[in-house]
C-alpha cells in the first residue's frame, strides 16, 4: 500500500468527520428512544407474568438497558467533544478547511460499532424473551 493510501485511510476531510458525527448522534438518539419503548413493553409483560422466572429476566433487561443508556451518554459526550474540536479548528484555521485532512476518529468508530453490535444482540435476546412471555 502506498504512503498516500495509508495516509488517507487514517485521515479524513472535516466534512466526512462531521457526517459521521451526525449519523452516530442520530442513531444514538433512536436507540435511546427505542430503549424507552422496550421498557414500556416490559411493563406490559410483567403485568401478565410476574412469576420468579419472568421477574429475574426482567431485572436482567432493566440492568442492561440502564447500562446501554450510560454507554449512549458516554458516546454522545465523546462525539460532541470531537465535534467541538472540529468546530474550533474551523474557526481558528478557516483557510482551506475543506481540503485539509484530519486524523480519523477510529476509536470513536470502533466504540460505536461495538455498541451497535452488542445492542443488536441485546435486542434479539429481548425479542426472544418478550415472545416467550406475551
């Protein structure tokens, strides 16, 4: 791989970074709203099934959703911090800002991808539980 190809793989234009931020923030907002919907569904299920087994699994999902909200908040904070850095950069060094390359936010991307993977697994687990108890 050439040096230029390696350089551009780890660096992006500010507009591309901003696009990623917007996509991630929108997705995180959606996931947080979806968790609220799942919690309401859990309430409905528990009203009909309040045995020990259902309640133990309910507690598991409650704890998982609390943790997912924490991860969402942490990711949102870190994404907004990076966005603030880019905004500051564009104000302090506006000349040719769209042509300059910035270090890719690979760490944020990895964290977001991991969150989505784990959240999808939790969602699948929740659907199986909900189907069992409905």
